[in-house]
């Protein structure tokens, strides 16, 4: 069973890194649910690409769609070298946003700690 992460249309969740995050989440669920047959849906990638209007992430999603040769509806996840290369590119694009988010979390934790000690 392939569980697609929700592809919701909201301004906070339509940035390219959130879209990519949902793809990674979907891949993780698929591998945990059924490692031997884990697959990625072409429809899910198309929906994700449609939310990503421009930029490097959209190009990576275009590259990802090219992996669906002869219009199959899914591709396997594990041991898929081409998929792995594209996912590495996507992770690199996401890295600065993840770093920034981690700093915000650390700052908020520090603030909560100071407030609790007062």
C-alpha cells in the first residue's frame, strides 16, 4: 500500500521545500509499509510539480517525472539509482531551509526555557 502525503493547497505549505518534504514523507511511508514493493506514484509527483511554480525544485520534479518511462503509473523506490540521484538534488535544494528552520526551533526552545525559569 502506498500512502501519499497530503498535497494541500495553502500558502504556508506551497513553498518548494514543503512540497519536497511531502515527497520524502511519502517515500518514507511507502518503504516502511511495504519495503519489497515500495513505489512512488506518478500522479502524486505530477500534483506536487503543479504546486511548484518555478525554480530548481520544479526542475528536479521534471527530472523525476522522466523516470516514469512509457507512462507507468509507479516506479520502485528501493535500489533505484536514478531516483536516488534526483532525491539527493532535492535534499541539497532543501538544506538551507532546513538549517534555517532548525535555528528557529532552537531559538524557540531557548525562549521557552527562559520563560519556564522565570
